[in-house]
């Protein structure tokens, strides 16, 4: 029962996202991508481009929330720049969903509250309803069920005003789930049945998948009141209404957990394995993690080795997901903040210039009037007129000086806040290791009293290790201060010395395991030929990480495609090589795939161009990679023939 309640809290987020993606899924990914590419080509104004970037943010919500953040923040920045309020609110809605999916509930809450505030100003009821629904889901996830219930009730009231029938049915189901969480099965059953009746109306016939989460809720209610037989009937009925992988995953999970509760472990394992298979096919790391955790809990009752195996799988996927998403999410948000800061500074600069022009104009008119007046009166007033002119000019200079000083103080404030934020982590480590060292000294004193030489040696070694770590984190704090001082001198602070070899190693392994996650039968060799003499290079590591991961993933994809041709003696191979030249660093990604046709070499770096089958890629990866490398003064080239391809990245050593 505890596991089922946990799944309900996870399901209430994933199902809500599905309703937003239904319009795109119903068209099919291939046709949708072709349509959106054509729209981008035909776009004639910035508001259309905001809409297209929001469409991309929506498209990637289910599989790549990090990409949703990239497109969402770009759309938000452009919408604010052109004062496109509707596009701004839609971008904030998708960003809130993405942050919630990545576990950043505080940021998701902040965005939803901003939407509620701004939606009232422009009278956009639909966006207000979505924001209230998002807040209610966060309350539910945090087990604040009373506030969640009030939020769902208010969001349903707003949704009913927009005539969104499918979302209304789902929100009614959420109310039922919340009552169940509050241990009120009668109320839960009432709203779940009401949601089912809504979903069965002719208007929602084409969206019959909505019955899937509602039937699961009904099954949970029956299980709550002790009717496991009826609960199983509802869970299996939900499978018949499961169109999307996310629906099937939730149904298989519910059935597996109920069998586990009934101690029918063979059946529980069978359905849990089905949920794992669906999760792998969907490419969702979170679903793969949840399925592995469930299998670990079931096997724990009879086979600890199996339980440990699935537990390790869950931890491995979680670590990979955390590392990749953390880097992408943080850098994406920093880039957005930098763009917003520049936009605000530009706006302030324009206002200041206009004010100076107006002051100068008024001052000039005033001066001319004074001169004309005093000349008309008599020549005695010429000296006084001159003094007035000089005073007016000095006031203008003082105003200009104050504006410049205000701008400098604003930048200094941002720099100070950045230092405080960045230096907190190493200081926390220093404090923690100091406390541990103090405890070790107490233990050392006790062991000295007892004369335990061996234990004294171990404690002394631990103290030495702690002091080393304190020194390392102290140096990191010092490095942050030096970096921020450099920022204050040069006006930039987002680049940092980066270990190229470490990035190549990490990205190669991540790309390889990502391909293995999509295709269990995939087998390929990869070699790391890394020049140990490489110096660290000043650049944004998250940007280079994105470039390397894209190109190396493409290399694994092309050798996998060639392997499918069944060529005798063919062994897929990807080589990642680094070497130092006199004034640059070169990174080469080499594969022995089928190569790139000569007539396509000049097109592969163009936006939306891809050699993959329709639906397998957006054609933006190499274009973005090319722009990133060009942005740091480097170059990205490709050499290819029928025996394979070599992508070469050249980075300058400054």
C-alpha cells in the first residue's frame, strides 16, 4: 500500500504533462517536426518565432526536460524583449513543468506564481488555470494534501470556464486522488466516478486514453477499502486505454504492486519487468529508475542478489541523469539570467540616454531664453547669463556622473551576490571536515590513553586526509574569489579552466551507455587516446559538454546503423583523440561507420538538416555545436569517406 501511494504522487505529474502533448502526439512526431521546420523557415516576425520555440519546449517536455529549459528560456527572453505577453506566459508554463519534472519545485512554484500574477493583468484565464493546476500538483507531491485539494478545486473552476473537457476530466480525477490521500475513500470514489463519466462523453471519444489514469485511481480506491479483486479489474482495464508509453508504465506498475501486496511475487515480477521494458523503450530515465526500484523491492523478499542488481541499476541511472541534467539546467538558467541582465541594462541605458537628451534639450532652450532675455534688457546681465549657462552644464555633468555610478553599483551588487553564492559550498565543506576532524581528535585522545597504536595510526591517517580535503576546498574558495576578481576587471565571469580530457572521458561513457539504454543489443568498442600534456582551457564546460555529447552520440549511432547491415567481419569502433599543437588543442571523434555523402558535407552544419530518418532527430545538434565552437574562437570540421568520418574540433590556447 505504501508503494502504491508513492506511485500516485509521481503519476499525478506525468499524466498532467500528457494532456499538453496530446495535440502533438495525435499528429505523429514525423509530420509534426516537418510542420514546425516549415513554420520556422516561413517565420516573418519575432512573435511567430516565440511560438515555434514554445512548440519545441512542449515537444521535448516528456523526454528531454533539459531541452525544454533551453527553448523555454529562449522563448521567454525574446517574448519579454518584444512585449509579447501571451508568449511569455506560455514559455513560463512549460518552464514550470520542466523544473517540476527535474525536481526543482521551488523554481516551478516561483514560475507558477508569476503566471498567476501576470495572467490577471492580461486576462488569460487558460494560463491562470494551468498555473493553479501546477501549484496544486506541487502541493500534492510534497504531501500537503489540504492545500493541494483547494488548488485542484480552484483550477477545475477555472478550467471549466475555458471549456477544456479533457483537462477538466483529469483535474476531477486529481481531486479524487487527493481525497484518497486524505483517507476519504467515499469522496474519492465520488470524484473518480464523476471523472469517468466525463471521460466517457462523446466529445472525448478520440481521447479515450484519459480513462487510463481514472481507472487506476478507481483501482487504488478499491484497494484502499480492501477489495483487491475489483482493484485488479480496474488496473487491467486501464491497460486497454493505454495509448502512450507513460500510460502503460503506470498500469503495469499498479498491477505489479498489487500482486506484490497480495504476495503473488511471480506475477508481480512479470508486470514489473513489463514496466521496465516500456520505460526503456520510452527513453525516460525517471521511468527506468522507478521500474528498477520496484523490481528491487519485490526481489528483496526472496533473492537478495537480484534485488541488489536492480538497486544498482536504479542508482546508476539516477547518477547519470543527475550529472547530465545538473550541468545543462544550471548553465541554461545562468545564460538566461545573463540575457535578462543585459536586456535590463540596455533598457536602463536607453532611458538614461533619453533623459540626458531631454535634459540637454531643455537646458539648451532655457539657456537660449535666458540669453535672449538678458540681451534684450541690457548688456549688464551678460555675466549673469554666462554663470547660469555654466551652472546648467555642471548639473548635466553631475546627472551623467550619477547615472554611471548607479550602473557600476548595480554591477557590483550582482558580483557580490555571485561571490556569496559560489563561495558557500567550499566553506560548508571546510566546516564539515573541521567538525569531523575535531571528533577524530577526541577519538585519538581516547586511543592514546588506551595505547592502541594501530587505531591511532588509522585515526592519524584520517586526520591527514581531512586536512587535505580542507586545503582543497579552501583552494577552491580562493579560486572562486580570484575568478570573481578577474570578472570585475574584465566584465565576464562564465568561463573557467576546463580539463578537456576529463570532459572527453565523461561524454564518451555517457554517450555509450545512452545508446545501450536505447538498444540492449548494441555492441561497440570505443577508444580514448588522450594527450596527457593538454593544458586546461578557459571556456564554459557545459557548452563543450553539449558539443561532445552530441557528436560522440552521432558516432555511436552511425556505427550502430552500419552494424545492422550485417557486413561480415565488421566491428563498430569509435575513437576519441586529443592532441596539443603549438597554439591550439585538437579533439577528434573518429568512427568507422558508413560516412557522409560528398554532396551532404556542406549541409550538415545547417539548422534543421539531418541525415537520420524522419522522427529520429531535429537537425539542430550540429548547428548548435558549430555555433558554440565558433563562439570561443575555434573551428569544427568534418572529413568523411565510405570507411567512416572524423569530426575535428580546434580550440585556441590563450
